[in-house]
């Protein structure tokens, strides 16, 4: 089944981490992939320690996409494509029951992943495993394909008052 957590509000990754922990607690095998993130978010270290969980991040993502030059974007796109291919392989060989694709929507919208590859993954793999996708602005096609859709809406956020992201809370 396909789960989509999207929107401008806080909590998309947090929800995906929570589902990962819940699935592991139920004896499921999981994989947690972070697109556009280099592995420095606080949840990654603990996720790596959990049994029956594979974690992959895009270590090349040390900048925001608008700061990357064409070579950097090409490198990140290649890494993202490889991550998605690996996720598909894990599903195909029965190694995982649940796969999180954190920030896949943003990688897709910024053209930092092969769109055909991502569309194919969503259409075939969500019938074989639980797929959790996070980010902003999912396509109407993905929303229609999804079994669960949750929109995170920000009604109030400290960032709007000049408070920067805080380690352990926002990342």
C-alpha cells in the first residue's frame, strides 16, 4: 500500500520514522531512504541501530538544490536513482515489508530523480510492500494511487518568528 505524507507543515519525516519503529516492533523488516538529506538528521543514528532496518541517505546532498551546480545535480540524481533501484531490489527479493522514501516528492519535483523510474516504482512496488513517501506537492496521479494520504498543514511555526530549525526538534 502507498502512504503519502505531504505539505508545508512539520511532521512528515516524524510520521515516517514512527511508522518505521512501529513496523519493526511488529517484527517487520524495513528500509528507510532519505532523498535530499545527507544523513545528518538526528533520527538517522538511532534508525541505523534498529534491527531489521536498512538506512540509506544521499551523502552527496550537502547543499540545497538551488545552490548546486549542474555536475552536483547530476551526481545527486544518480545517487537518488541508485537508492530507488536498491529499494526496489529489496522489495522484489522479499527483504523488506515497509520502505520509507523520505523527501522523494521533493527530489521528484526538483528533477533530482528519474521521473519514469519513480513512477514505475510507485505503481509496481506499492502492491508488494508498504511504501511511505514524504515531501511536498505530490502529483494528482500519485494521490489517486495512494491508499493513505495525509496533508501536513502549518498553522503556526517558530520559523515565522525568526527562530531557526533546532536539532532534535526540526532535524
